[in-house]
C-alpha cells in the first residue's frame, strides 16, 4: 500500500463563503472530514509568501520570502521587486546568494517519491513552491523538472489564468499526475476564486460562480483520490486556501506620503523602501535611514489608513525577521462593514507603483484583517478523524509537517507542527 499526499489550494477562498448552495463539495467535506475552523494564514497574507510557507512548513522570516513584493539590494541600493515576475528567483539568487533559506517538500522528497505541482496563479507563487528545481513545477509562464530543466512541447502547461485554465489543469492533474505518475506529494493550486475576486465584487454572481468552479475542481480531484484508495493507496487529502479577501475601500499612496512627510528622499530613493502587499506592507531601510525609525513609526500611527505598526521585537510576532534590512511592517485599517452583496469586511490597501490595476470595490489581501486571515482547511484520510470540526489553532505552516508525518518522514527544521489527527471537537460553549 503506497502512502501519498494530495493537496488542492483554492486561492483566496474565505471560510465563511463556503456554503452548500455555492460550494457543495467543500461544504460536504467540512462536515464529513476533519475541518480546522481556526486555520490562519501567514503575514503578509499573499499567495507568493503563502506558497513558500506551505512548501517549507516555515514562517516568512525563516524561509526568507517576505511578500508579493520585497526589497533587494542588487548592487545599487535597495529596490522593490515583484516576486510574481518569472525572473524574480534569479534576481534573488544574484542579490542574496540563494532563494529560500530552508528545504521545501520537493527537496525533502526528491529521492522519496518526488513532488509535482501544477499551479495557475502568478509565476512567483508557483516557482517558490520549489524554486531550485528538486521536483516538477508546471505553470503557464514556463514549466520545469528536476534541475530546472524546461518541460517543453506537450509537457508544458499551456493554459490561461481563470476558471477554464483551472479546468484543463485539473484534468491533467487527475489523469497524468495522480493516476499515471503517482508522486509522493501532488499539489494543485487553482487560480479561482482569487482571479475573479480581484476584479469583481466579493459575493457578486461572478465571484460566486468562481467559487463554484473551484469547488467543482475539488470534486474532480476527490473522485480521483477515492479511486486510488479503492486500488489500495493510503492518501492524505488536504484542501485549503492560502488566505481570504477583504473588499478594498480605498488605495493609499503610502510611498508618496512618506516622501511628503520628509521621511523618504524621493519616490525611487533607496534609503527607505516600502514594499506594498495589498492590505499590508513591509518597510526596508539602509543603515543610514534606520535612525528615522521612531519618526516613521509616529508618522504611520497618526495616519488614518494604518491599522497597526510593528517594529523591533514585534516583527517576530508576525513571523518576520528582526534583523537585516526590514525596518518595520504595517497592516491597514479594516472593519467588518458589508459590501453591496452582503459580504463583510473592508480595508484600505497600499498602492503598488508598478501596477496600474485598481482594486477599489474588489477583493484584496496581504494583512491581518479578520476575513483575509480566515482561510479554510479540511483534511481527509491519513488517519484523521471523520466528521469533526475543531477550533484548535492551525496554520499554513502545519501542512508540510503533516504531510511528512503521513509519509513516515521527519519534519526537522520546520516552524510548523503536524496537525493532531484526533483534535478536540468544537463545543457550543
């Protein structure tokens, strides 16, 4: 009997939006399998950071990928770069000497059945699941096998982002990956409902249709897993999201405000760099600017768009590094007010100078808002209790050690811990 793990990520799907009428498969799973109702993401609550945390079982400060954007010193001082760009991992290697600072599941399993990921989100989110080519990563911007050897021709994942691309990708995942190749760990990362949620109001007909599409894909994978179990495989099935979303209230030019306050020399100056991450941001400082820490904090705490500021030892509570170039981090102001479709949660977001897209009125994430920090997690098989919902704390970083335990391998060096297979059930008290 082969032990295997199958992971499906429904990007940005909030736990409270999983209802029987919109997502019947997931709603059924949450009732019939083991559902972790206090599951949280990481900070920044962005897909690229989350991908690295799921792959490594570690917080961002441990693995080193600190957001959808982050500052690098490429020889001319600090500059903000998008982690989503296909060439970011090469930039990171040149600037820092490497990519992630700790092993991924793909590295740990390279000679123990291997790891395969099919992903339809940004290139950075896909590639940082396995940035150094220990396993196989398939993505529309480029697909790679061990050693980062390109997978070309029919081996490449030639799809578009969105529901239709997710459908094509899932068909290949179930057939080629799960039934034929049978790796130790197979991961399917769907673009929905994140792709639609960034361009349509949360809870709108289009957004609900995107949730239903993701739910259908989970159903396809679950049916394939059931077939494998009937054939004798012992499959740990994990379905989750990486974060949720809040509705964008307004977009704030935080960098411009720092310049106007005299705390940053110019929008493109390198002594102080703000890396925008939606409803969160990380500030980096060169040595000569670190003396401005107190003044920057006072300024930010006086801004009506800022929710909370973290610096010094407080950064560790976010899972961020307390040394190096990171100066402080912030989350934007959020509340529970509903949008026009009755979906609660609004927040301001930090403008990204490199993007012209407007998110106002649409979904966004990156910070600590209650709804973006309410992803879902349900685990089936592998000895986990059935028909149990639990309020035991759980996090993205607990997925990798749970997978390794199922495969009979150690989870040394991880911040996360294996999830309890018989967690206490939720009580009405």
